[in-house]
C-alpha cells in the first residue's frame, strides 16, 4: 500500500504531455491522503518520471496508457483502455478498465504458412506469425521463417513451442495442405505444447484481408466460453449457487467460492454506479482471479437487466 493506478486516454501528441503532467499532479494529491513522507512519495512516483525519459515514450503514449505502481514494482501497458484520464490511489490496483479491455478484445495468433513466391520449389513455404485481436494484428519475427522440409517444420515447432508455452490464446494455422497442419499439431504435442489449433486455407492478398478472415473464423471460438458461462448462469439463476448482491459477491470471491464472475459493463453515465460499488467490484475481480475463477464482462440485459454483477458459486 498504496497502489497507484493511472489511465491515460489515447490522444494526439500535442495533448499527451499535458495529460501526463495532470496525472502526476493528481497522483501526488491522492497519495498525500496516505500521509506519506515526501521522500516516500517522491520514490513512489519515480516509475512515472522514468517513463518520460524513454526515447519512444511519447510516440507510444498516444495509443493510451495504463500504469500500475507500488513500492515493490511497476507495470506499464500501452493500450487505449479508458476514454478519460483516471488516477486512483487505493489499497488495491484498480484493474477493471484493463480487464474490460482485454476481455472484450481477446487475443489470438495466426501462423501463415504460404508458398514462397521466389522459390521454384513447390514444397518451400514461408512462415509468418502474427499476434492479433479484433482490433489489430502485429507480426512477430521468426528465426525459422523458411521451410524447405520436415526438419525445418520441426525447428519451427520448437521455436513456436518456446514462445507460446505460457500463452493460452488459440492459434489459426493457415496453410495450403491439411497434412502440413496435422504434422505441425503433432509436433506441438511432442514439444509438450497444449495449444488450441484451428486450420484455415485462406485466399489472402494483404495483411488486412488475412486479419479480417482470421477474425471471422475465430470469433465464435473466442466467444464460446463466455456464451457457455452465460448458459450456466441462466440454468442456475433460481438456485442458491447464484449471487447478485455486490457485497455478498465480494465476500464469496475473497473466500474462494466464486467460479465465474460477471461484471456488468459500466453505463456511460458516471452517476449510474457509485465509486464505492466500483471499488467493491474491482476487489471481487481481483479475488476471483487470485483464487482461480473466471471473470467475464457482460451487458446488463445479458443478466436480468438490473444487476451490477453476478457470480456462480463453486459450492
């Protein structure tokens, strides 16, 4: 304690610096309520000041920014997570905006194994790996980019296994032959990589086309888990395994009883949900994650239309 959360909206370069100055001032004002010694406060704010000294900081900050700072460590995410400047000093990090962003824009991978246009060998493939969401797609450079035969495919599988082993997002493998896809999946398993793989034979000319077609194929997969959780909620709605009261949800999450937590997306009017309720839902999300539960963001009408949140209990 305290935990400082700073959210900067995506802005043009002429505005970013002023917003960041305002964020630092607001952080100082809120931290002052903790009765910190001036040197303690100055030390806590060092990560914010160090950010501005990075050569490419101002170029990245125009995407939007989320920064979490404690006495032990700091984390920075360049992502447009809120539409306005928000600075919150509390006993816990305020993570709902980041959770909401990533739950609404889940990640997936695309491995494009296309035929090398410069090669006379019909069996020579060019491998390109991309990290993507509904909003964006970014290429990840590969060492094993040219595939001339089985040995190269095995080498690619080893490289991908090293990169993807701590990531749980599905991967779409685009290649001209299903036999190559099956062989690559078997190589993943041989390397101890349990990855949700999907096959596609797409006719793409440009990266935007690849992105669009890949999203269209994987969107139902990415949404299936949440749809299944909502079906469970509807089935159990009248049972004692469902909680709606916010305080009861927080207590259950703290005691490791919440299997699935549904956070209702905050309506645009700030007055529609009090800061106290927002703080409790933030804690419920943190406790649920720490105790191995799942968190989903939903629209109010996907529940009964009146709840701020709902939880499916383990017992």
